[in-house]
């Protein structure tokens, strides 16, 4: 069983191994890109919290939640990549926790996208019911549901791993990756089955909302081409950010530290509008 555990070792970091210069350049480029994306996400999250109109709108709340989850995914994944790149070995228990966080966050991202699609579906196709799902209580329940559903695959993987390794193996040090948790072959099949089930379920929901929103837009406008264009934009997270004029104007205001005098923080035109 121990022979199947990828990267397990009783040693420590291989400090004698110097990564090739080409890999060093790649790592630097990756860190720069991660830093840029984290800055952009952080600026958008800051913009969200600075506007009460955004903080009380369900679609902007979901957008901010996705930004937070995406940023967390980048941080944890980048940390794991650095560990792998430099051959850093860590206690197996720490590797389990790190993989738990990464898997959990990885599933929270598409689940948030599903919630965003469902919110837009209700807003467009069932506008009379939209106010009922925009209450603080429903928002909290929705976010808890996202995190609850997201943790299930992570817990399945972690529990299957801890049930398959001995106490001695848990005390070993490992070159951490998700594959390091696969001790027995059936764990891999279980992981694939869970991932495919979630992917299929989320794809069906997104496809359903797309078809319904596209049909509603086509019915309302009578113009197929324009309707179709409005329906990818509706289901795209970009509409919650840079393609949303209200949010973009506020983002531009804070990006230049308020130097743009044409944009006032509490201007009436920054009140969110419903999709049309």
C-alpha cells in the first residue's frame, strides 16, 4: 500500500536540487500573473464593499463571492505548485488539509456560477418571484448551500484517503499533490465518479438556464440575433463585473483613487439595474 503513495518520503526539502533557470523564469512569470489577477480581484471586491447598492443586490453578492473563491483558489493552488516545483515535502496531514481546501474551493467556483445563472433565470423568466429570493435570509441560505455542496466531494476524497492509510503513513512527509492522496486504485475511480456527477449536474443546470433565458429574450425582443447576444452575456460572470456599466464606473472611480471627478461615490446612476 505504501508503495502506491506518490511522493511519500521520510526526508525533508531537497535543498540540494537547484531548479533549472528556465523553470525559475516560469515561476517568476506565474507569480507576476497571480499577483496581477489578485490585485484586480481585490480591487473589484473593494468596489463591491464600498457601495451599499452592490452589497444589497443578490447578483453582485454572488459576483463578489465568486471573486473571493477564485482568489482563494489562486492562492492555494499557487502554494501547491510552488511546493511541487521546489520539491518541498510536508507532513501528510498538512497535505490532506491543503487538498481539502483546494478541492472544496474548486467546487465552490462552478457552484457559484450555477447560483448566478439561477438568479438571472429567476430575474428574467420569473421576475415576480425575484424579490422573494433577494432577501438576506435566502442569500445566506444560498451561500451556505454552495459551501455545503462544495465540501462533499472534498470530504469524500479525504475520508477515502484517511480510511486507506495507516497511522505510520499519516506521520510521513510527502511531496503534496492530489495524487498523493490516492493510495488504492478504487479511490481514483471514486474521485472521477464524484467529479463527473457534479460536472454533469452543473452543466445541466447552466444549459437549462441558458435555454430559458435565451427563449425569454427572443420572445421579448423578437430579434433572434440580439436576443442570443443578450443570453451569453446574461450567463457570463463578466456581466457582473467589467461588462456591467454600474460596476465598471464605480470600479474605475476607485482604480484611480477617486481622481475621476465625474464619478461620484453615491451617484444615483450607480444604483443597480435589472437585466433587460
